[in-house]
């Protein structure tokens, strides 16, 4: 890959940064399709993110950036405008920079999860789902689960106020949805989704779901992309569950994000 003064720059912003996979997914596509662009990982700590925002706006050769934990909700508040996908969940994971510096946010977590981790809306319709994590990614997934016709959605989050707020917003958009608050007990659910960061550090992170009540007939999905096999998925595989890896979520988000950035017809 040859980088010149004409190369368009894209960032992948997160904290921590070592787990991100976006450059590994986008850069091969740029090279294979003859697009003069590069995506690089950029590490902003939470206390520095807002101060860095004006610099992002003023970087004239920046085409846009991806946003990961824990910056998604703050990025939503800082954007000048939002795609409908972001307005639903009040969080963004992709931001497009226009030539005048205007920043527009979108959120492809939910659509990417539905197509890349699950096998589309039909796999959710009529099923009971435990969704652990009501942050940016969890919120986006929650809306997509309701849209797909899940029979019941249980929201579990250590921050009860955040889970309550998400439940209310889902019900406001999908009044017929059956959404309740719960914990991490998977009993009575067909699908279990970890949408928390727990698993990024396998040596120290707790498993986010009560393993004692997982059964082999469940689908266990994790949105974490690196490591590919989280402790949750490893344990679920031992039990005999149908496990779904987080990497597929980013693979599907790539095409949606490229179109949003104006790089793919």
C-alpha cells in the first residue's frame, strides 16, 4: 500500500485500542479495490475524547472514523447531525466528515449483528432473547431484535437506569415489543447475546452470563471480535451450544460503513 499526500485517512478510535479489528478489515478492501485510503487505529482516553473532537473536524484529509467503546454515546452528542440508525440508539459507531468539516454519525452495530452474527431477522422472529449490555452496541442490537419480531427481549445491565432507558426507547419505537428488565440468568431464552466489553481481557474479565443455566439448545452470541473465542463462547461450546462469533458483525458493518463514507456504490 503506497501512502501519499493524496491518500484519504480514516481512523478507528477506541479505548483501549489493542482489540480493534477495523483496520484489518478495511485496509485490505481499500487495496483490493484500488481506493487510495488507509484506516489507522487512534487511541483517545475518555477524558481526552471531547478535546480531540475539534481536531477531527479540522483534519482536512480525514474522510471519517469508526468509534468503539467507550466513546459511542459521547460521539453521538458531539456530531452535527445523525443518520436514522444513530437517532434510534443515541450512539454512533461511524462518523463521516464532509469537506466543510461537518460530522454526521451513524450506527451499524445492530444491522451488522443481525446479518453477520445471526442469520438475519428470521432467526430472531418468535424467539426469546437475553441481551446483556445496554450501551451503544447493545442498544443498536436491541432495536434490531424488536424490529425483527423477537417474542421477548430481556435486558440485563449493571446500570439499571441505562437498561430502563433503553427499554423505554425500544417500546416507544416498537409499542408491540415485549421488553423487560432482568439479570444474567439465561433460563427460558432461546438466544443469549453478550453486548458488553466483558471478555476483551479474558484473564481478568468475569463471564457476563450465568453459565450454570445455559443449555445446549441455546444460541450464544458475543459481539467481542478479539479475542475471537471469548471465555463465554468457549464455555458455551463445551456445553454444546450453537456459538456465534463477533467477527462477522464487523465484516457486515464494513459494507454498510463504506457506503456511508461514499466509497462503495
